[in-house]
C-alpha cells in the first residue's frame, strides 16, 4: 500500500492519481435524513456481515474502503446511490446503471430508498466487491 504524504489516503498503486481534497461527511447529508439513515444502515451491515470498512468523504461522494475502494455512496434527498465492482456481468438483478470498465471488471450502480432494499443479494455483491482485489 502507498500512502499519499499530503492527504494520508492509502492506495494499492504507488503515486496513484487522486484528489487530496477532503470533505466533511456531514455535508453530504445536509437536509437528507433518509440518506443518512440508509448510509448508516449500509455501513453497519457491511461491518457486521463482511468486514471493517473505512469511510473516505470526498467532494464527489463517499468512498467505502477495505484494502482499496470497493464502493462509493452518493447521498440523494430521499435515497442513496451506491456503486460496486464485480468481475462478471450481472443477470437477474435490477440496477440503476452498468459500466463495463475492462474485459473483467463491471461497475454497477444501485439505489436504495428503504433499508429493505439492502437485500442479501446486494450484500453478496458487496462482499464480492470488498474481496475482489485480494
């Protein structure tokens, strides 16, 4: 792991390009109580069911980090949007958006309006993303 001497964030690649700008996490949740509740529930489930998660708040979004960034969260007025990476195309699951990043990497976006949207299937995908680079 390489640690940026300026912002102290850790990355898998030495001198990895990134922004050193930090952003107070509470700013993501101003007037977004539902998003905050969903974010807290998601982080609690990840910690309990998958493993420790480091939170990195950036101006663009909130990164979910294990040994690398395995997901991101955007706080919207009445929901959260997350992304996660897997090494195969998803079938039989509804997602908000899909991006094929490379031959073996797919980025999927999901939206949660209720804690019930954080299903066992979503948790399985988050676990795969969490351990993808190990």
